[in-house]
């Protein structure tokens, strides 16, 4: 009984903290067992699976968000002014090491994209993060760098999105800073259906980011377009209204309108209201939709919402 009470008291008093190791990076949870509360913005020394590291407190995690606090690694102590100076010193050395590694990689003909170099907290390990299209032999490059910098050297392969994040620069859309470098802390799966739902042209230059993968921003408004599109006829379908009859050539879901290509009036933009949508891009027969002898057999007499069900 006493043991259980002690464990409950420890769980209640231990602060769960979200810590980042990069300016814009994934949040890792740690338990603060130091007995001193820490605040967002402070630097702390923590125990990780790769050894002792320095990180910045990003948030205090509410108890309901801390899923398994007993499995989190601990915060060892607050970072001192000496720790922060040492951190800046190793960041400078890492930048110099990255430049040298790129020169050596070119000299040795090693085809990879070195994105970042990082020293461990105590300076005993130098890690290079790189991207490549396939397997790369970095054995000789590692040997040369180890001899030159006199530390343990590691190479860790990362994905193309992480490479783009660390390299920084302008986004494919023209923003001065890429989303992944500015505020995205984690990458979510992006699929081509997100571009289709927004009626975007399926051209790599239009939907691919600087990393060569589908743009992360395709997910920002996907749920909105996914819901709104349920009330819209699909592109290429034949639509009949009280005034017009024609093929859908464009959809503006923000305005709630579609553009028809008609035979008599050319291109006309109309609101998505009281539409009858056919199953194909061909007009009904002159006999009339659904009338005896019509080629559509009533297929075009279906509301826009029914068009979704018919194609499901």
C-alpha cells in the first residue's frame, strides 16, 4: 500500500516536458525529476538513447497528454551558461566540419547530399545527416573525417523532406522560407488524392515541393475540399439546369460555382444549385431526359449528390 502511494505521489509531482533538439523539429517527452520546475524556452540536459544531449523546452505537457510517463527518459538538470557557450562552440565546429565533408565527398566521388552535421553534447561524436537516392558507401569518407577531426564519426541517412528542411531556402510556391523549415514539426503522409480533391493539375512542377515529393501544403485544405466537393458534379460530366446545358470544365469550390462549356453560350459560370448531372460527358437525346426513346434513359436526372454515390 505504501509503495503504491509513493508511486502515485512521484507520478503527480514529476513534470512532463516537451523538448526539441532542433529549432523546428519533433517534440520529445521527458520527465522532470530534478525537483525544480522548468519553463518553455529554457535549455536542459537530458538523457537520450544516443547519450546525454542538450535541448530546449518547448512546452509543459498536460497530464492528459502524457500517455506513458513512466517510459520517458529523465531531464538530468538545467543547462548552465557554460553548457550554452559549449553548445554554440560545437555548432560552429559542426558547420566547419560539414563544409569539409562536402569537399571530401566531391573529391572521393561519393554521391550523397550532406544536409547537416551535429556534435554530441560532450563533443565526442560527430554525426552527419545525409540524403541519397540509393545505398552509398561512406566507409572511406568516414575514415578520412575521423582522422581529420579525431572524433567518432557517424553517418545517418534521412528522407528527402528532412534534407529539404535542414538545407532551408525558398519554397516551391515562392515563400522566402519553406514550411518544413519554418513551422512543420512533423511530416504527415501526403497522397495524390489530395491534389485531385482540390482540382490541381497533376503536373510535378505544380504539386511537388523542393524535396521532389508531394507538397506538404496539399494537406492544409484537403479536408475542406473533400467535404465541399460532395455537392459538386465531377469535371467532364454533363449538367442540365433551367437555363443551360453543358459539360463541366471547371469548379470553384470557394465560390460555390461551376463553369460549363455550352454549345449556345460558350463558357458560363453558374452556382451549384438545382443541377441535374449525367453519368457521362455526353448530352441527353433531343427527345428529353428520361422520356421514352431518350438515349440516357433517365441517367442524367440525378442530383449532384447522387453523382458521388453513382461513382463510389
